[in-house]
């Protein structure tokens, strides 16, 4: 694994269209698929988003769409290398917190996974 994708990157890929998708796809095409990994934190973020969408749903159609999105997310993660937030990542996270790195918590967790994966 050379690249750990952030949750935003994963979302762009799942959408399958738009300028972000086009740019990211072109860059990723220069590498082997085994060079990329996802994180359990990204999965967590996407599950939270799907959960919020379903909870806000006003129609059965919206609920169905929410569960379709959750299913697509699940399939994406089942097909990929998913890195854990383990003790080493926790130690890296604590170190970044102690240095007062000013990044959102979830992004800091993803960065911590990347730090421990190096």
C-alpha cells in the first residue's frame, strides 16, 4: 500500500462522475490497484453519513435510496484492503494530538493510520 484514500476520495470514486472523479481516476490509473487502501475510519464516516440520510428520509423512496447507498459502501469496502485503527494508530493519534495538530478528528485518525502504515 502506497496510498491511503481519504473519505472524500472514496466518495468521489463512488459517485463515478464529476471533475473530482475524473482527476482522481486519472491519477489512480497510473498506479496498480494494490497501491491503494481504505481505512476503517473512512468506513465509519460513510456509515454515519448513510445513517443520517436514512434518519432524515421523509419518504420510503428516500429510505430505499439510503440503504442502497449503504449497500454500495459496504461492497466497496469488502472489495478493498481496509486498514485498521489499531494500537499503533492510536499511539500515532495521541502523538498528533499532543502536538496540537489542527485537523478534524476523523481526518486525524486517518492520518494516524497512514503514519503507522509507513
